C-alpha cells in the first residue's frame, strides 16, 4: 500500500514572490498569511511578495518561510491531498508539526517569530557553516571531533568564542553540513578534503546554526514553547534530533528545544520513512532541495513531487 509523506524545507530556499499565486487563488492560503502577520506584528505578505532587504535576515526569513509552507499546505489539503506522515528540515520541522495537528498555525507562528529572533540575536560573530561533498558521514563526524578536541592553534590570540565544530545536517549520502567557529570549520573543511571529500563549500549563512554555540537560544525557545498548546500528533511526524516518530505531546517541547543546537538527521529520517513503506514524498514550499535529497538515496520505487508554485499543484492534480 502506497504511503505519502509531506516534507517542509528549511531556510535558504526563500525568494521574493513565494506563495503569491496560492495567496491569490485560495482564501485558505490568504488566511494563513493573515495569521502569520498577526503573530509577527508586520506584514508577512509584504516581505514575501515584494522586493525588500529583510527576507534573507533570519529574524524575518523564518516566519516568512513557515507562512509560505503553511499556505501551500492549506491549498494542498483543500484539494483533498493527504499524507500518512510528515517531516521537515530544521525550520521546516514546524511545518511538519502543523501538518501533524500537534500545534495550531497561530501558535506555530508565535513560536517561530521568537525562534528567528533568538537565533539571530544569539549568532556569534566568527561562526560559519560548510557543506562537505562526497565523504563518508562517519569520517566527517570524526574529523570534527578531532579538530574540536585538538583546540585552537597557539596563535589564536584572544579569540574567545568556544572552539566548536560539529555536524549540523546529515542531508544525504553525498552532503554533510558542518557548523561552528569559523577557524574550526575551515580547519575541518581542509582536513575533509585531504581525506577524500570532493569539495568543501562555505555556506552563505549568518552564523553557526545547529551547533552548541546556539544552546542558549534553544533554552530560551523552550520557555516560549512552554506558553503554547501542544497536542498529541494526529498524523505521525519525525523529529530532526532523533529521526524517529513523535507520538506524544510531551516529547515535542524538548525535541524542538534541542533542535536549535543539535544535528539534523535528515538522511536518517528519509531512510526510516522509506523503510516503513513511504514511496511518495511531496515537498511543500520553496525549491526542490528536499526532493533532491530523496533522489540521492537511490531507492527504487520512490517518487518525489515538489509543489512550490500553483502550476505545480495543478500538474500534480491532473496527473493523479
């Protein structure tokens, strides 16, 4: 029996104009943006639809991305498309939480508004991230451990940021993202290339996301999560931190708190879903990154669909 998974992307794939066609076509999608704007205290529609200099700033990106994903989700469900399980990458985990029924959109927008600001404010100068291509994940993790334990060189001077480098994202068999202090990430990147990585690509991000350097931001987010209503998921969703199903409401706050400073086990999440019979993965929101990660697994009989624009939804409906 076929099983369908809804996937929600993380920040990085945002663009001006995202979800505008859904906003125009579906009252349900318009309502989503209204709820997001109310929670944010500014016009999320304006930031998503019109040229501006804020969309790529984490504080604003996160609520704009979640509003877009939720607006697409609203249109998809209006058309009667359902899922058997759901998962999201980093920020996208909140899309999965909404789709699971564990949190209302209003509460999710309230939380994500604080998450974006907390992460933006906590970002230490001198933090960095890099994508390591075509190297065994275990080797990447071992390199990070070696570099971190060796500590900074003697000439590091008075650079006081803790010497941290770790795996941020297990995205696919050929892409692992590392995160931490800039010089530690650079050193680990160089060693990964020496040990066989095809490339190490510095990422254009504003800080060392999913590293221990953001643990304080996660703890503050936990306080915000304590103020919203969380229910048992009606539809199974998988957590980034464990790559396992979340079945009870009381699991959600600690998992989302840890997620800010922990590795995202995305490849493991996809493999778990496929092993459990998932064979159709529908990506809801900007870009096709998550669909690409599914394809990189090379599993037979598994299909992907990306619904970024209204045309994508129409094509899917006409093909089914």
